[in-house]
């Protein structure tokens, strides 16, 4: 398979946007997978839509020599050619159906499928068409660990040019040979998966900062020397002027004329002019060192550990998961300093269990932070209305935390409805200002950009209050959880919760 993908001086901005997302962007994508990394709202999805032809640049050109397919983040509708793929009967279709566990009745059952099932169907249909260029947007949102393992087995076999936007560090490290960091209006490329690329980026930034400091110091020294030489040249000019000399002082005038004739009196001026050239070169060298503007990230949050033995206690439960299935649990206890991870496959009952705990826990509501897996649009609208009605002091506390999570407050306040990742940051920040005893997050890394996830990890790792986290992000949970609630769905009738202490 031969493919070529190149951006040549591409500029793009959405209607009404003051500054372009990309300006004069040039980049050649190599064969294999390139991870597209950037903050929420930085243009990751826009880049995928540009390279696949879904959007057109205002300036520049995008060169493709192969078919490009874009697997968008949403999965509301079945993918193009899905039914044709299912009935194809060729070896590639059979392999993809088996490796991604795709069922032939999915077109009829599409509204009832989980997001993970829909994403597998989307990828299977796209890979079956054997595109030279494949752009995949957030394939790991909402999927369970079994589905993640399927993606890790299938995607490396793609032999074209692949672009992937994902917040899953494990997938990016295993899959990608290169990473492209979007920092509007520019991009920067580094070799390796996410972890290696981040380290290379950090080293480059640190090297640039050191070099910038050295060159800035040298430029300052030269500028001071320039001022001294300018004053010296001006003094020489005054000295060789005949103004003020008596008309009869023939000896003094003769010396002035001799100095002009030999050029000695202009030496200071010529040296000053030559020095200006050195100063200009140093200024250009300083301007050529790229040092990104950085914002202070990281939130210091200790929480408020509740005094006493327990936050929550319940007898064994049997929670209905449908007409013929239930989730059975032992007695559940949550202590004031517990750090609990809830894991299991999609549909096993994790969110059902979390909602039951939230509905039955006997704690003041202001002492609980609960971020659900998906936030209804009406709740987002109400939240933004409430946020904008707060006093400047209260609003400032929330927006300071949001800023430390990597989002810019002015942009958030000016938007009618922030992105899903930014909304989660806002709701978490509001909850943190209430000194909670318990933080409950259902899929906390969904929709969040990678820098924000790492900042969130740092903050939650230090909290004194209890944590209850539902996540498929193994890296995230390995760092934060001390107790695992594992839901086993192998039984035909009941899923069972087992408690595992690390």
C-alpha cells in the first residue's frame, strides 16, 4: 500500500474565529500511526477532518495520494458500508469480524449497542475498505478493557498512514511511532509513543529556555555596549567639529582637517555602525529561539477527611440490570480515606452501582462531588447559567482551578456550551471549592486532554478525602487506587462484585 499525506502552508479558522487554529502549517505524515496530542479545543478533531477532506483549508493545500477515511468520535449512526462489510465474506472481513467481535445483527440493534460495540463496528468497516489514510478520533471513550485490548491487537496491523486522537496513554505508547503536539497556531513533532514524545518535548523546551536565557543575557550586554559606543561616537563627532574654535586658531583647525583626511576622527562612528550589525544578529538569534508561553498547571487540594469510621455502609445488594439480570454485591463499606476503583466490562453494572450509592448515601450533598459518565445537555446549560451568576470571588475560585487544569477561563466564559472535557473540569472545580468528603467520578478521563489527566492524577493522588473512581484507564487507576471493586459478568444470571485490596 502506497500513501502520501502532506500539509503545505495550511491555514484554517472557523467562521467568526479571531485567530486561526492553524497558520502556515506544513507537515509530512510518515507511514504508521501518529498520535495527535493537544489540549481540549486546540484543534485535534479539526486536523483529522482536514486531512480526510471533510474540511477545506482557507490557505495552502493538503496533498493525498490515497483514499482517506475519518472515524469520527460520535457513533450515532451505523458506519458507511457496514452491511456490505458484514455480507462480504472475504478473508479480511472474516478476520475483522472475529478480532473485533462484531455480530451480524448489529445493524438492526444499533440503537441498543454500547459505545464500545459501535466503535468496533466503525473501525471494522473502515479497516475493511483498506484506506491509505485512516484518521481515528477518540476510539477509547467509554470502552471497557476487553475492547481496548481488541483495538491494541487490530490497529497495529494497519499498514497505511494513521492519525489517532486519544487520551489513552497506554494505547498511544503501544501504537504510535510519532506524536504531533498541537499548540495553536503551530505544531511540533516528536518520535515515539506518548511517554517518549512528552519527554523529548520537555527536554527540547528546557534546552530552549536555557539557550534563550544565555542569548538574552548576551543581547543585554551588547545593547549596553552599543549605548556606550554611541555616546563615544557622538563625543568624537563633537570633538572634530570646528564650531567654537576661534577663526585665528589656525593650529587647532589644521589638526581637525588632518584628522578628517586620515579618517582617524571617524573611527568611533565606524565601529559603532559595525557593532550595530552584531546587535541585529543577536536580536535575530534571540527571536529565533522558540519558547512557548506556559501557564501554571497543577492544583493543590487536600480535601476534607470526615471524622469517624465510615462514609457509607450497606447490606448485600441485588441491583437490577435488566429484566433477567442483576448485580449482586457483598456488604459495601466506604471509609473516610478509601481510594476505590470500580472495574468491569461495559454493561456489567458499574454506573448502576455508583448511582445507587449516590442516591442512598447519608451525607450532606455539599460534601459530595459526583461527576457522571455523561452530563446531560440541560444540566450543562443550567450549570453554565449558575456559574455566570456567581459573585466575582466565587467564580474566580472555580476558574482558577480550571486554569490549573489547562483550560483558559475567558474562552470558557465566552462560549455558550464548553466542550465535554472542559465541562467536566468546570464541574470538578466547582465541587472542589466545597471541601468534599467524597469524590465520585464515572470515567473521569473521558473527553479530557492528556495534560489535564496528568494534572488531575497529581491532584487526586494527594487528596485526604475518599475517592470512588470508575475507569478503564489502567495507568490512571494504578496510580490512584488502593482497593479494587471488580465486577465479574461470567455468570449467565448474575454479575458479582468482588473486593480486592492492593
